[in-house]
C-alpha cells in the first residue's frame, strides 16, 4: 500500500473519530458515535497493516497479538458487570500507558525500523517525543492501577496522605524533566530511559493515592486524557499519523471533560493535574455529629402511597442503583407513576457513580426516555417544587454538608438539592457513609424517610404496592 493511500485512509479514520466524539456527546446519538469509532479504528488498523515496508514475518506476531488480545477483550466484555465498568475503564487506561512505554522502548532499541535514526544516533526531535511519551505513559500506567485498586475496593477509597507529599511530587517531576534533558543530550542512553520510566511510575502512584473517592470520576476522566497524550507523543516518535490524531483527540476531549466536571464540582483543574485535591480527611463533621439524630424509616407501601398522591417526583440515581442493578425496576416504577398522572423526571449529578456518564449508561440500558433525564444545572431549581425526591443510592452527591461543612472532604462540591423536596425517600442498605467517607446529614432531616434494603428489591416492592 502506497504512503499516499495510507495517509488518505488515516484521514478518513480521523474524520470518523471526530464524528464518534460528536456522537458520544449525547445519549441520543451515542450508539451511532460508537459505530463511527469502531469503523474508524478498523480502517486505521487495516491501513497500518498494509503500509509499505511491513515485514512478512511480523504479521505472525501481529495476528497472534490480535487473537490473544481480542479473545481476552471479548471475554471481559461479556463477563463484566455494569457496576465494574469504571474500574474496567481505569484498567484500559493503564494498558494504554504501558503500551506507550513498550513502544518507546521498541523505538529506542530499533530506531531504524521507524526511520528515526540509528542506535545511539537517534534524531533529537524523536528523542524528545520518545521521552515525553514515555513519562506520560508511565504516569498513566501506575496512576490507573491505583484508580483501579480504589474502585475495586482493593485499597481504601479515602485519601492516603503523608508529610511533604506535594513537595516530593514536585521534586520527582523536576528530576524527571532533568533526566529527559540528559536523555536527549546524551543521545538516548538505556539507563536514563528506564530511570525515567521508574520515576514516572512512582509519580503516577503518588499523584493518585491522595485523591478521595468522591473525586474518582474526575480522576478517571483525567487519566483518559493522560493516556491520549501518551499515545500522541509516541505517535510522533514512530511517525504514525493515525496515532497522533487519535491521541490528540482523546487527550483533548479528556482534558475538556475533566475541566467541565471540575467546574461542576467547584474543583481546580490545576489541583487535578497535580493530584492535589481530595486531600481533606473527611469523616463525620461537627455539624453532622450534633443536633437531632433521629431517623424516620418506612417501607415500600409508605413510599408507594406518598408517590401515588404526588404531582411531581424526581428520581435521583446513584452508585447504589448500579450495584443493585435496579435501573429496570426504577423505569417500571416511573411508568406506573406516569400512568397515574405523576410528572416523573430523573436528576443526574456529573459525578454520580464511579465514572462520567455512569448513570446515563444505566438509564439508557433500561430504555429510560432521554427527555426525562436532566443534568444538575437543568433540574436543581425544580426540587423546591417537587413533592417527592426518590434517592436510590446517591449519597455524596446529595449531602448538604458540601454546602456548610468546611472540614468535609466534599465541601464546595455542588450537590443535588433534594432536601428542598417536600418528601425525600432515601433507599440505602444501612446508615453507612458514602464513598467519600462523609456522613450524610440528610438522613436526619424531618422530611426524609429512609427505606432500608436492597435498592432493586425495595423498588420492586414499591411497584407491587402501586399496582394495588
């Protein structure tokens, strides 16, 4: 395949990738966006395999890799639970980062294969691109592993802090930059290459461990951006146009999404980049610990009676709904209420769940109409006119402590104002705090009724009560 044809196919793939991002910006067009992305990737892979200069013996390893990786990917995709999607995404990011490290190592050891020079005489520009891609890839790899461990509950979701933590991160960052300069100046010595890789992995580890659970969706989004920039840097090194374009698209879109989420959570994008947010200890605040701690509990019949006599119900889904796989029962309950003439809407917080768009994916799976789903800024002022707020497993994103408790780990984060509804029905298994480790004072409000139990079972019981 000629280089001109390869470039043309890469351009077509790039256009499809852009259309994919545009499609993924809305739940209505997300399926089409995914299709564009898959077609674009298929074209990019085919163009790469057909490039002039590909050695015949190399195809054996490529086909073997595709078969092994494809089989593993198919198995994971079929067996993974919806609740495990966030950690799956984090694991994918780690693989992208690791791939960047391996490709950089391959280019360093066989520069002639990529037309970037000869061993110990690699082009200066390529050395810069290689070392930057290596560092970002290594940070992405280790940081994503920590995010995976926290999401998978292999380690605590609370921030891990120690003295001089940020100073250590700064020193590591400066040392890595200095080593990149040395690496380029000395023509790419192997020892310096691997020292950069090890220190960058250590920095990725240190950047993510101080981040608390409430901020994990932003972390996943930011790591997505890192993985894109790592791929982009390595794309420049091996002179692959498709990798450059794809990496830049992923890096830029991930950064924009992270900025939008940070703005929605009242966080600083610079703190995200430096791993400096989510460092408050959290826990039970003074405000939450004092006052009336009486909890009013009810059952499915009580909830059904209240909602059947309501004119407006706002459903607030959270991670608890995902764990219980209750989205289908929630949609069935909403259908019953609509049949009774009740105005039913869904309120989605930007960081509800464990990754951006987690709740939207679950509701789409249950065929909830897109017109019924609203983001925080679209619906927050409507809680004051709602008769019922039906909160199903959304803890931190409804916690009023975010407005009042300066010592809370979630202080400053915009929340869904469910406490303004006439009645708040809160489904939880227990009184345990949310992922951020902060007690929810909403549990003790006089207009809150706790419905203790499994979210799916409780909602199904509510549906049964609505039938009678």
